[in-house]
C-alpha cells in the first residue's frame, strides 16, 4: 500500500466534512487545493478562509441547523462558503445557478431557507432581483466577497456526521423537483468511492467543469481532500476556450459526463496527431449513459484512459470504472461498487434476480440518501429491506460489474414488446455520421408506441435517412422489431445545464405532443 493510499484511507474515517478539512489542512497545509485563473488556494488557507467566513455567517445569525440556500457558480468563494456552513453545522440547500423562478421558488419554500446566497448579476441574469421577487429571506451576495469575522467567536465544530445537513434537488423537467436529504457521512462515502476507484495520487491535477452546486461538487471535493491534490475550477465551461486553463495547470484528470467526453473528442478531431491537453491521462465521469463507441473513440483518438461510473442525486457514487480494468468492462459496464454499497437487481415484485438477468436496480449503503423532504416520497422510494428503488434497469455480471440497459420509464412498449432505448442509442453511436442520439417512444394508435430516433450530426457528414439508419442497425444485429420507424435530425439535442444530459421529455413534447 502506498503512503498516499494509506493516508486517504485514514482520512475516510472523518465523521464530518469539516473534520476532513481540518485533517487535510494539518497534513499538507501548503499544497494547492483550488486553482482558478491566477488564483491558488492551499489546503491550509482553505481552512482559514472557511473559518473566517463561518464567523461572518455566525454574526449574521446562522447557527447549527439553520437552513441556508445558495445559488452560486463554480468559484473558489462558493467552495469556501459551503465549507464555512459545514463548519457551523448549518443545513445547506444548493441550487444550480441556471434555476429560475419556478425551481428556485419551490426549493426556497419547501426547504424553509432562512438565508439565500446569490451571485448578484451573473451571465446577464439578476439573481438578487429574482430572490427579492420570490420573497426570499436573508438574501446576501456571495460572488467576490464573503461574510467575514473573527473565528474566536465560533462555537465548537459539529462532530455528528449522521444528521441531515444537505438538501439537494432532483431535476424537475415534468414535475416539481424532489428535495434529497444527505448527511456529511453519505457525501464522504460517495467521494471515497470515487477516490478509491480512480487510483489517483497527490501528483494529479483534477478539474471541476460542472456546477459545484450539483451533487458531484462535494463528491469531487472529498476526493481532493482524501488524496491531497488540487483541482482547476471553471466558472463557465466551453471548448475550445477552456483548453488553455487545462494546459496551464497541467490537468491530468478531466471529464464530467458523456457530453464532456464528446466535447473533448470533437476538439481532438480538429487536431489529429496533436494531444489537445498534453498532461491529460484520464477522462472520468458519470451521470448519463456512456455508449461503448465513445469509450473506444476516446482511447483510440485522444490516447487517454476513460473510466465511467454510475451515480445520482440520491446516491452520489454507486459504481466506478477502474483504470486498470479490461477495455471490454470499461466500455460496456458502469464498473463495480465499492465496499459498503449493495446492489440488488429485482423483478417487478422485488424478488432478486440471477447475475446476467435484467431487472430494477436497487441500492443500499452508506452513500445512499436519508430520503426526501416529503415523507410520502421517502416511503415510496425504499423497499421493506431498506433498498432504494432507482428506476434504472440493468444486470450484474458474475464479475460484479454493473450493466445498465435503460430506465423503467425509458422502456418503449411496441406491440406489447419491451424495447430498451439505450440499446438502440449505443448502436447508433457506431454510425460515422451520427454525433449523438436519443431514442424515444411516441404514441401510436396501432403499435401503442413507435420507436423514434433523434440524432445530431457532426459538421461535414452525409445526410442521414431512415433507410440508411435502419440498414446500419440491422448490420449491427439489432432485432427487426426494435428498428426505428421515425428519424428526426436536429441541430442540437436539448440538454440540462448540469451534466449536459439529454432531456427526453422535451423531445417527446416536440415530436409526439406528449
């Protein structure tokens, strides 16, 4: 066992996130923790600034258990504010910066937030005005400047890591979002899974190109604290503009989700034979399905490894690919769960299924949330054995690797036959003229649902036709009853603003009136 791995395992025993900050700052106070532009914040300085901000918040009236909502971009100040609240034992309700009146107003009302931190005017939108419009309490701006005070006034730091101190929000594309309840220990467990699976060390340089307000924010930060390496923060991520920062800081690990892999790959294809980030050795992420062809293309064309995982707001890290695993497992599975994460695949009645048999994926373990703000939603989300019902469909291999094949709600039922949208999407990604694809079911009087393929095309490719697509899928061995009966070519698939996942509800409304 290496010294770094041993240290990381010792830090995993931290009961709270603040204890983890304290222990990392004591171990490596002068090592960089956060990088953004010309700014460098060490682990020691991170602890000090968090304590001063905590004292300022305490002076404003924030106490242990006070609910504080914040809607801030991915900046050093945002990380400081979040850990300052952790120092106080406040209950945090992070909101994605792109949320607007409906989603933000719902979260503020449901959480009972007593304070609301906003960035002011950010990317042309006045968040302060929105907060006032919503009647939010305790509104304050926390973009460049944070509350400040003497740490000597602070009460003792919380040592209980099992109390609910985080309210995260699921996407509300078709209904109101759910408030997901997390503890410090559940977030540490999720970050520990990520840290252990990726086999990183203090020599690495990470990157955070997604919103810190996403559940992946603390997940990734826990990994930094366990291994003691820095991450570059991107307030707004766009390629090719961001490449200069990756090169400048010598980033070794990048990613976020499948959409990020595809963006890096598109930039690489503009410069064949030249590594767009010379220091990069690993792309990693999760949050959305990964077609096997994307894995093979990244390894072949970018010359780096790609590991993909499985997580959700309710369980920030469930499985993760191992960089030293076989190419087949890395391409076709979501990796294996860590110790402490149980995966049960069941039939509709909740009975366990054998390895290799598709069913609903259910989860139990330290990283699983405590439930939802709405007690009725919590009761419906867990089975009698305490397993969380994910709504995902898949199977576990004999080797322990998890294979996801779709969502229960993403199964297309055509003439009584269940069809996995993901299976068709994975095969569409092997077509040279397809950039990205989403497969949806549309209402049909004769069939119940028909299969519709919606695709993006890279610039300069040949025009796609339904006949051409179905011929390609037949050649890939897809059964005839699964072939798309409709093709729609769009300039860009609709995506959310967090991990850039395709929003299929938008496509169903656009093409099927659903």
